[in-house]
């Protein structure tokens, strides 16, 4: 387990985040490979179907990510405070929340996928292919969320290397099975979803085995009162983050509704551009996650001074790194577009999105880092408010207004406007981020 309450600050945060970054880069590489396989072997229609399915999947997966984050923060707090004897209750509560969420989402997606696609304005072959894709993918929910719970447990314990091994290994296998089912066996979108079902089941089983081997948590013997208390504490921290992801997913569904009249090529291009954006952002999202655990551990240990320094140093590091990444992605944009499709219209739209948004990418990455500090400090409502303001109140209305006047280009410029407003709000509530003075002392942890 990583002890983040002593030693060089930036080295501790980067050292904890690096294995997670490697794992997530491998995971996002799988998504890029998956997109390339679907685009080349199924076609633009298949890529568009995956694109309109993404917000529905993100709706349930992102919400669970928020819930799991709450339990991870709780585990990190207990670890930093040296209260290892209470970890069993938190682990058991996380297991209960995961089981309930998995079964609920499986039923809801199978029942409501068609209704939600229709509400997004998606019809015809794209809607049919999306329903097929989601129907098979929903079978993976218990294992996907189970693996996410194991990863959250390991992150809270400071074991980023174990998380890396599980996520990276499952992603590599997923890419192999996706190629086998789609390119070799010609199973189309069903094959792409089936690959996730097979691999996530195996990875979840491996993760459970690793946790049982590495830790003696004794979660089966947790008193009912302790289980209920840990459920409340974990959900209290995680629900604002979950709501944030839900709002983002619903907003993306609205964006699909806005962009769909402009044609399947734009939906396909936004699908690819979105995956590239997540890939480029992964280093910074993991820095944010590392800062969350760092802040939680140091607050548990009463080290407020390290919390302030950690925020400043991580923000400065992220700013410099973002400028380098943005320049690289812009320079390689034609090559990146060519990897996914032969369609010239889709390729041109991908390049246009990159050229318009990546000069402003630093707005997003600094915002993400400060959100990591706020989450670690237990101030999870403020990142939620930022999402409501920047995405729902700025980007979505602006996308609709600019789409009517400028088409696809207007939708792309709305991204930058949302980032700008979000960063301004985040700096204000975060006490100046890394560029101003030190943030105000975070609230003390309460039992």
C-alpha cells in the first residue's frame, strides 16, 4: 500500500498515479482499437451506433464510478488515520452497493434502451444496431461493476499497482477478443459487446481472487450496524460524484439529439474525437484521482500543509504537461483520424474538432486536478455544481444555438466555452487552484 502522508509530495502523487495512468491508457487504447475495428469492419453506421450507445452506457457506468469513488475516499481516509480495523465494514458496504446497482442497471437497460434512443432522436438502422449492442453489453454489468469495485478498493488502500494489473490485463484481452469476434468471426456489434462480457467476467474473478489473497478484511463478519453506517458514509461521499456523472451522461444524450440531424458522419466523428479526448485526458484524470487519495490520507493524518502543497504542485505539473500533449495531438490529428475510418468526411470532422478544442485543453485539465482536491477534501458537491454550470447551463444551450448558425463547427466551439466557465467556477471555489494563493483549510473529517 502507498503511504502518502510523508516524503516528497509531487513524487508521491505522481508515483501513485503512474500505475493507474498506465492501466487506463491501456484501457483507453482498447477503446480506440475497438473503435477502429468497428469503423473498419462494420462501417460508419456501426461506429455511429456505438457512439449513440455511449451516453446510455456512461449513464450507468459513470454513476457507479461516482458511488465507488465515495467508498474509495472513505477507505483512503481510514488508511491515512491508521484505522485499518474498520476497513472490513467499508469493503462489505461497497460489495452490497455494487450488487444492488448491477442488477438494477441490467434490468433498466434491457427495458428502456429503445425508449431512451427514441428520446435522443435516433431511429432506423442506427437505433436497431444500438439496441442490439446494448442488449449484449448489459450482460456484462455485474462483472464490469464488480471489477470497478475491486479497483476502487485497491485505490483506497493505496495499491495502484494491483489496480494497474487488473485493468491493463482486462483491456489487452478485450482488444484481442474484440478483434477475434468482429474481424475474424464477423459477429459485428454483437461480437464487440460479447468480448466485454467474456473478458470482464474473467477479470472480475481474478480481482476477487487477488483481494482475498492479498488482504484479510474479514468482510463477511461485519455487524449489521457497522455495515449500515459504512453504506451511509460511502454513499454520502459518492452520491454527488455519481449525480455529476449522471448529469454528464444525460447531457451527452442531449448533444446526440443536437448533432444527429447533421448526419451519421458527425456522430461517428464525435465518437472518435471523444475517445481520443478521453485518452489524452487520462493522465490528468489519474493525477486528479491520485490527488484525491493524497488529500484524503493527509487529512486523515492531520497534514493540512501537505494538502495545500500537493494541490499547487500537481496543478503546475498538469499545466506544463497539457501544453505538450495538446501540441502533439494537434500535430498528429490527420494521422489519428486515418486510423479510424476511410471516409473523408468523417476524417475531416475529426481533424476539425481537434484543431478547435485542443488549444484550450488546459482549461479542462486544470479543472480536473482541482476537482480531485475537492473530492479528497470531502467537498464533492462543488464539482457537481461545476458540471451543472459548465456543461448543462453553458455547453448544451450554446451547442444548440451555434449548431443552428454554424453547424458542426458551432457544436465544437461550445466545448471550449463550457471548459472556460467550468475552470472559472472551479478556481473560485477551490481557493485559487494552483495559480493563486493556497486554498482555504479543508473541513475536518467527522466520524
